[in-house]
């Protein structure tokens, strides 16, 4: 029976990884941060299970990390905690460096100080953002790094310090260079989730327009649930090695919009260029026309807003997962791009429908109270 510690357990990946490790019989411990509202939506369904434990710790606080690591004495650590939003890293570069760079060092030192350097396997959440202003396509484990945001520069430190501890102290620590992976649990300000939520809200009459930044940006998007399995596989490997984890297929933000809106019944066409580009309704399915009579062919649903441009933007990420496929036996095509979009849109259609039902119940209740029908 193994014990794992997951930092960033409340995040998208932390929640899927917890489920995965629990299903394998692991004792799962996770670190959480104190906040004024205890909002742990992604792991709420796991709380209370006998093999699931939470501890307060922060990547900016060495003592909290030493305390939790020496208490739990994990066989495996998955360091997923990070300020993970690239655009936010331009506004909070120092905080991002403290958590995403020095935070990794704190974990490694806490493991050494706890006397676990010879036994504990450590996974570090590296990122395709390291390739940044890309020097070749597609990118593999040998592609040079060229970080292009405060987030990526911080993550590069994390990546190199893990390599350093592996070589200097012979520790089993490795990094997964993960390309973008999304899900119905993705944070709402990342572009895919922003799009699927907007498609659901527009289809159900709760939003009229979606404002986005660079529509031409290219990403290799996979399904987060498939990617957490690879984190685990990396720690079961004979030796600690870094791996690129990606699908090997690239799409633009514009493509993502097209497929997401198509799935709710709206075919989009894109007209204009650059900041003037717009996503316009080309056709609507008869089913959607019945549900939402406000929508009409020619309506502009997507516009470009400079608010979402970045001072430097990474625009051509495309991963080559050959090494993970061959050495770990991982299947990069388990969930296709179209299936991923469908999973996300279906979840958001249900979420918006539930919100609308709640609003309708509240409205009826207010009316009934006013009329004295209910007291
Ligand atoms: P996420 O949903 O943003 O989750 C980030 C987690 O880190 C949350 O649990 C957050 O806790 C925690 N955290 C933030 N600051 C912290 C701090 N100072 N101390 C302790 N915990 C802190 O991110 P994700 O998408 O699951 O990604 C997981 C990891 O993979 C991150 O390191 C990310 O940079 C990296 N990554 C992600 C992708 C991707 O496409 N998703 C690709 C490559 C690499 P709160 O809930 O309290 O905020
Ligand atoms: N967030 C966002 N919002 N991005 C937009 C928007 C918008 O309105 N419009 C266009 N984009 C573009 C961004 O400029 C970027 O080129 C691309 O869409 C993807 O942006 P995000 O979804 O925010 O993800 P990211 O690629 O910057 O970062 C994510 O993936 C990295 C791995 O490559 C995060 O999960 C990082 O933590 C992760 O390391």
C-alpha cells in the first residue's frame, strides 16, 4: 500500500489524480490553503473517504512543507501546486516566481530534511510553456526551451532544479512537460473553458457575446483525466526521466470555438482579421431555434478584445509524445479533440441549465411569497 502527497489537490489535475490514485488503493494526502471561503468544489466528493486526507500547507512556506512531508512520509509526491495562469503571471510575477520556482526547491529540500531523499519519488508539473517562443515544431524532450512569460521563466527554474537534485543527490525526481490539458473541471478563465461556458450560456440565452484575445494561437489540447495517468506512470518507471505529454495534434483557439458552438447547435463563420475578426452565426439547428428564439443568422457572437492580449504570447505549441508512448505505454489519443470539446460543452450545458432552473425557482418563490401563496 503506497502513500502519495499531492500539492495543488484542489486544482483540476489534483482532483483527477486523487481519484486515480484512490482507485489504485493509495493513501492520498493533499495540501490545501487557508482561505476565507472554504470552496473545494473539485474534491468535495472525496472528502470524508478514509484514505483521503487534507493538510494545510503553502508552497511559499517552507515550514508548512517540512511539517506535512515529515508527518506523511510519502512514497510519492506530485507537485502540482502553482500559480498556473500565464496572463496572471504578468500581473503577479514575484508571487508566481515564489510559488512556481522557489516553491519547487522548498519541496525538494523538505524531502531531504525529512530523510526521504532515497525513497520518495517526486513528480514536478513542468509545462509546454517552457518552449515558449518555439524553436521547432513539433516539440519533444530535446527541443530547446525559450520561456516567454514570467510563469514560464519560473517553471523553467522548477524544471532545472529538479534535474539538479536528480543528478546531485541521486533523487528519483522527474518532470512531466505537459501540453495544455483541459476538462469539465478546468478553471473558467482558461480559454477552452471560457469558450465552452460561453457557448452553453449563449445557447440558453444567458449571455450575448464572447470576447477573446488571440484567436490564431495554436495549442495541443488533451483531456486532463488521461494526463494524470501519465504522471503516475512516470513515477513507476525504472529510472527518473522527463517526458513530453501531448496528443500530437494541434488546433487554434478559433477551431475550438467552432467545435464548441457547433456542439450546441450554432455553426460559426469567422470574418475580418486581427482585432476586427468576428465570429458570426452562419446557421442554427432547428432544435436550438425552438429553444432560443433570440438567435439569428448573422448575429455576432465572438469579438476580439485587447484585454486578453499578452505582452508576449506563446502561439505555436505542438507536442511529440513518442517517448511517452514507447517507454510508458501511454496512449496520447485516448480522448480525441472532438470528444474533449463534447465532454466540456455537455458539462457546461448541464451547469447552465441547473443555474437557470435555480433562478426560475427563486423567481417563482419570490412571486408566491409576494402573493401570499406560500408563507
Ligand atoms: P490549477 O487548476 O490552477 O490548480 C493549481 C493548484 O495549485 C490549486 O490547487 C491551487 O490551490 C494550488 N496553489 C496555488 N498557489 C499555491 C500555493 N502558494 N501553495 C500551495 N498551493 C497552491 O492548475 P492545473 O491545471 O490543475 O495544473 C496543475 C499543475 O500543472 C500546475 O503546476 C500547472 O502550472 C501545471 N500545468 C498545467 C497544465 C494544464 O494545461 N492544465 C499544463 C502544463 C502544466 P487553490 O485552489 O487554493 O488556489
Ligand atoms: N485565457 C485566455 N483567455 N486565453 C486566450 C483568450 C482569452 O480570452 N483569447 C485567446 N487566448 C489565447 C492565449 O493568448 C493563449 O495563446 C491561448 O489562448 C491559451 O491560453 P490559456 O487557456 O490561458 O492557456 P495557456 O496555454 O496560456 O496556459 C495553460 O497551459 C500551459 C501549458 O501549455 C495553463 O494551464 C498553464 O498552467 C500551462 O502550463
